[in-house]
């Protein structure tokens, strides 16, 4: 672990756990009794997804989709699929779990990509929403927290692959 003067806690582990209970209630209501394919976006959403799916009470398959749109903490504006899901989602219920939406470019890209595969239902849940950076209309159906315009790490989110293991969300105090 690096010096904690490089970051400061923004959302506590307890606050995350409480909000996950609320998100799970919303999502359970939406998908009650329906078999659903849950797609976790890698790498940032895996901790969020692991904690959330254990609170969901409908039958599900879990898939992983890896997208790349950031380099050195900055959005490149280009989105690339580096690992695709391994199932056909046509006619299926789909729930996507994403770590953060800021510009909205990545979310807009993969939502369109999945919609072209003709799922019966497609819903997106994001842990964090940073609307100050939005360049596209918001397209998340469920949101954990709206955050200020800060670069955040922890709970799966990283800066140059570091800090994913923090049990809370932190804002970076410096990124050099």
C-alpha cells in the first residue's frame, strides 16, 4: 500500500455496504424471478459486482466484458473491447455492472454494443456517477453514488493499476 497522503477517503466501506443493500432491493424488484445474465465490466467493477450479486436473489449467469478507454488516468475518447462476453444475449434479460460513469462515452459505447445483440431487457447499474464530466446523456438505470468531479480510486477502481484493494472510495490528492 502506498502512503495514504496520496488519497483521502470519500465514501466509507460502511456507506458502500449500506448503498449496496439499497441497490440490491431496487434491482431485485426489477428482475424478480427472472433469469438474468449479469455482465461485470473489468477491471474496475469486479469488487462492486462480487459484493452486489451476493445480495441479488434471482437466478443469474455471470459474464465479464473488458473495455479499455483510459490511459494514465485520462479518458482517451476511444473505447476498445479487450474481452467480450462468451454467451448469446438475444432475448435474454441483461444487467450490466459498471464501476463509474463520467464522460459517458464508454457506457454509451457498450450499451449500444449490447443493444445490437437484442436482449429482451438491458439495464445498467453504476457504482459511481460523476456528472460534471458528462459528454453524453446519462444512460444508467441504477446509480450507487453521485460524486464530485474528483479522480477516485479504491473498491476496484485504480490509478495505473494501484489502489484497487482499498475497501473504500478515495479521491486522489495527487497523481504524479
